[in-house]
C-alpha cells in the first residue's frame, strides 16, 4: 500500500511539514488535560446522584480499561516513528478503509465534543453575564482559539499547558480542602458532619443497587474522552521514545488523584443524597467551606476546562484533516501548511463546524439536555476510535510479530487484554441502550457511519476509474 503519511510527501511539501515543537512539559500537560474532561466538572453531579458513592469504582474501572488502550496505542506508535497518529497505523495495519473511518470519525468526535464544550462555556458564562445571548460566548471562544492556534504549534502547547495547570491546581485545592474539613470534623448549617463515613453510612456504597452502579458508566465515560489525545501529537513531539511512554504511564496516577480523590472529597463533605445533579459539586464544596469567592473562582476553572477541551479539539481535528488529505481522503487544500507549519485550512474549517454549537443551543434551549445528548454521541464515537486502535494492535501482533518482540514498550496483558477491553466497550454500549436520554444518541449515531460508508464507496470508485484511465493511457 502506498501510504504518503509514512514517508511520501506531496509535491511542494518538502520544505513544509509538521514540526517537532512540543516538549516533554507540553506533552505531559496535554495528556493530563486530555484525561481531565469537562465531564468531570459538569457531569459529576449527575453521576453521583445516579450511582452514589459507587461512582468512585466506575471511574476506576473505566480508567483501568482505557490505560490498556493507551498502552496498545503507545506500542504501535513507537513501533514505527513514521506513524504520525493512530490514523497512520490503522490504515497501515487494517487497510485504507480503517484510516479513512478512523480519521473522519476522530475529526467528528472532536467537533461533537467541541460543541459540548461550547455549550458548557455558554452555561458557565451565564454566571457573570446572565443577560447576554447564550450563543455569544460560544462564538467568542471559537474566535479566540482559532486566532491563537493559527500562530504556532508551540502556542497550542503553551495554551494547553496553562489550561491543564489551572485544572490541576483547582482539583488539588478541592482535595486538600475536603481533607481539612474531614480532619476538622466540619459541620454544615444543616448539622451534617464531614466524614469519610458519609461514603458508606447512607445505604452503603451501592445505594441504588447494581443498576444504579451501571447507570453511572453512561455519563462517566464522557469524562475520559480525549485521553488518547497524546496519540495525535506524535508527529510534533520531541524525543517521542522517551516522552510518549512517560505521558501514557502516568495515566493511572492521574485517574486516582484527579477523579477518585476529588469524588471522595466531595462525598465526604456533602453526603451523596445532597449533591444536586444539575450543579457542579466542585462549586458547592468551596461554598460550604466558607470561601466567598469560591463560586466565581471554580466557575472560572470549569470554564477554562471547557476551553481547554475545545482547544484540544481545534488542534486534533486540524491534524486529522492534514493526515487525511495526505492520503487523498480529504480535499487537497487541507494538506497545505502555513509558513508557521500549521495546517491553517483545517483549523479554519474545524472552527467553522464548531460554530454549529451555537445552533444546538438555539434549537435545544435546555443546556443540560443538549449536553447529555451531545456527550453521549461523542462517547460512542470515541469508543469506535478506541476499538479501531485495539483492532490495529491485534493486526500488528499477527503481521509484525518481530516488531512486537523487539519493542521496548510492550502492552501489558497483550492480546487477551485487548479482547477484555473490547468486551468492556460492548458492555458500555448495552448500558447506553438502557436509559431514555442516552438511547436517543445510540439511535442517531449509526447515521454517521452510513454517511462514511457511502463516501468511502464513492472515493474507491473514483480511484478505480482514475487507475483504469491511467492504465489505458499507458
């Protein structure tokens, strides 16, 4: 298979290609930013109300399974440093169709996620500006992110570094505040005492039984979308053999600190029955702690978290379009790089699509309802991409056994663990079919794959015709 992204460049591109300008500092924080999604800040109230304290186990299980997906991706990317992202290895190992489906689905993943983030930004902006139209902050955010990303890839790295740093500081502050309130046996105005016992004293860890526990998976999985983002930076990462494994290996620690400890702190201070589904429990904890500016500060944090996720989407979608264009699977204009080695056409196109978020807000005025629908579609699409990463790993083990033997970064558990992860994704899809609000997304998502299948068939026919005409001319 002639794979342009694995060493061939189109005419005129010799002097312009993606530059390795992202340092270890950038990669580590991009990976952390990808692991801490808007879902943790905006969706954790709803997940706690559904599953109670057992939501802690939900996040641990999802994080555990996705760690193996990331390790599979890491081994594949490092098996051939010409791979720029998981588009390249899926096309190389599974066939051109897989590169096409992975690339375009991942592009759509981040457009959908970006729309969810734009909805979240509009919701958070109402805190300070209740009188402005809900679509105005969405347009302003997209404009700012486009302007900054057009400068250099290093600017994206810096933006994501500081966005992620804000999230880290906020979550660490929340964990420390919760710990202090537990140690000091802080008492709320209603007479409730902060204690770790709140995790199991009210009907135990599984107050809603097994079904309540399962219900938590539906929303919690969205908190992890973007965890594979580090895989799209491979072509722009300095010293990938050292920096990619570092970023991937730290995922379990991040899950424990940023998800598990944060949720323990929230539910130790505020009993799970008192957590309001429609509000951010992060804000509520700091308000209870008596910090008068807490609501404004945490609102700023969750707003920057949503902006961080949207920023990741703007970056990754433009790189996906660049890779697809190199393969001939997207319009040739998307493979043109600016003088700063940035795929500017892809950036502009993706940001234009993100503005559809303003339309969603207009069509579905209930922001939480719109957020749930969009995030479920996003989670389904990301699961498809994670599945193709795992299927690529299975093909790699069959076709390139010598590379696996030589690898210094082998996936733990190997092939059996891949099958376990695939079974887990099937389990998640079954759960999504059980609830009315997530079932709607499950019904509409196949339309995307139908469109992709038809467009892929059209491209194949055009290529066959072109090859036939070229053969006849010879």
